[in-house]
C-alpha cells in the first residue's frame, strides 16, 4: 500500500442541499437552513438531503493515479443552546433535484403522489409502501451545541458503493433523538459561513521498481545499461546514473548523469 494523504486543507463546498418535511409534504425548502427533526408523535419528521460530485484528481490537485480511500463530510449546527441532537447520516437510495424535492418525491415539486419513503423508520407511508429513501448508514452523531460535524465515508464504504473520483454522492441526515436543530446550508442562510463541505482521503500507489541490467561491451572498457522493465510511476521524470572510482556504493553525492524519461 502506498502513502495516504487528504485534501482537508482545501475543502470543497457542497452546493446542492435541501430538506423535506412530513408536515408540509408538497413544499420544497431549497435556499433554507437545513433542518432535522424526529417524529415524536406530535411534530412530524424533517430530513436533510445533500448531494455532490467527488471532484477529479486534477481539480483536487493530487496525482492522477491516486486511489480514493475515503470522503469526509462537514456539516455545521447553527441552533444555539445546549439541546442535544442525536442523528445519523446515511446514503440515499435515490438522487434528488435540489429545488424540486419534497416529501412526496425527488424531482417534481408539484407532484402529490408518494414516490419514496423518507421516514427513518420506513413507516410514514404504509398505505403505498414505496422504496425507502434511507440507505446504508454512514455515521451516527450527537451534537449538543453549535459546531461542525465530520462524518466519514470509510474505505469499506468507498469500495462497497464503488465510489471514485467523479462519482455523485447523495446523502441524508435523520434525527433519532433530541432536537430539532438547524444546520447551515449551501446558501449560508444562517450567516455562519460554515457551509457544507467535503474533502477526500486518497492513496498514492507505491510505484514498481524498474529492472535494469548492465552488460560489458567487447572493448573491455565500456558497457551498455538497459532498462529492461520500466517503472509504472506516472510521475517519473528522469533516471540518474551515479558512479565513483573510490566509493563502493555510489549515490547522488558522487558523479551523476541524468537521463530524461523518454
């Protein structure tokens, strides 16, 4: 396995987000602060939805042969006070359209036919029994005051979901206890500046070593150096030959000739 690194120093904004509300099933909340609320028997459930495309290696500024190993999503609570809020971020089983999604379905705000089941317990639309919106859990959280969560899509999840650079990721946030609370949205409605973001963890594969042979020429003085098998490194720029008449293990502190990788 090669070295791992991340892009946490240059996080990317998540620009597609909204929430849906079982109390107002036909309403789309694009441009509003993200809201999560559990069904407590009196107030109906609210679910926040986020979507982003994992940037390509060039946009991320990382080597082109990098392997995606993880994705970390940052979301920030804006609700003041110390009220607890337990919840869970999960993959969605459906994509959605930010300015169209509502409790009824993913991409038509005028629709009044139940097309998905957003409830955490999967029991809000028992008469229709559509497919559940909530997919594989990503990470549970418990946040009791304003602050930022870091929720990790692990290496196992990356492999299991077939995620790579360029993949679209759709996730949701469900409240499972306490709250309700608000989280900053991509429009910075709460004015905190802590809009949803993500960064990736990646592996830089260890390149294979080249196979090099040296054969003496018939003149007994010179020799021929042959690269029998090149390295698979995409970043190789040159080969160096180091030699010395006195050092048994010559290196770059001795005499050096560089050859471009052609």
